[in-house]
């Protein structure tokens, strides 16, 4: 028997669905983040992000079947992401991670990744 991957370990699709739903509930109310999202309906963005995370952590690769290679820095290039946007993103993500209440070791793995990925996505300097 092979050991479960991280996707399976944390509870599979329902866990990522809850995480991303909580995150986007926060984005919808966030004065820094909401204006960055080009579409009025956050549903499609929610689905893209959920499918990406599922694929990243070892679940089905539906994201790449639909969207191709993630190329996340390139896909974020149209949006100005300085430290204020990164920190707002991490604040909403922190709330969402708290909401899914994972065991501490799993939570640490997930949070470490999200924090590093958010820093990697910064593409603009802070205003003078
Ligand atoms: C898409 C903002 C960080 C994963 C987007 C979009 C915006 C955005 C405005 C477009 C919404 C859409 O139409 O899909 C931000 C901001 C970040 C950030 C302000 C702050 C650092 C991250 C991080 C990840 C991520 C850290 C991954 C861990 C994605 C994915 C998409 C996306 C997968 C959809 C890409 C596609 O297939 O088109 N993000 N993002 N984002 N973001 Fe972020």
C-alpha cells in the first residue's frame, strides 16, 4: 500500500473546497483585494484556485487539463501585487486556514507553502 499524499491526508476535495470558499468569502469583503479581481462573479476564480491547490497537493490534475501549465507569476502579472496586496491576501488566507482546523503538523505544512507562494507572487514595489 502506498502512503496517502497530502491531498488525501487533509481530507481531499471537501477540505480544499472549504478552504477556498472561506478565502473568497474574505476576498469579497476585502477593500484591498476585491478591486483586483476583474470579474464581478468570484465563482470562476474560486474554482480555478481550488483546482490548482488540489492538483498541487497531489489530487486530480483537472486544473492543468483546463488551464495548462500553472505559470502563476505570469498569470498574476496583470495585477499589481506589492506588500500591501500580499499581506491582505495572507490575512484572508490565515482566516481560511484557521477555519479548516487541520491538525497542527498539516497546518504548518500548508501555511509554510502559502506564505512562501504569496511572497513569490509580489511583482511591484511599495509606493514611495
Ligand atoms: C488568480 C490575486 C497570490 C493562485 C488570481 C487573480 C487575482 C489574484 C486578481 C485573477 C482571478 C481569476 O480570474 O482567476 C492574487 C493576489 C495574491 C495572489 C493579490 C497575493 C500575493 C496567489 C498565490 C497563489 C495564487 C500565493 C497560489 C498559491 C492563483 C491561481 C489563480 C489566481 C491558481 C488562477 C490562475 C488561472 O488559471 O488563471 N490571483 N493572487 N494566487 N491565483 Fe492569485
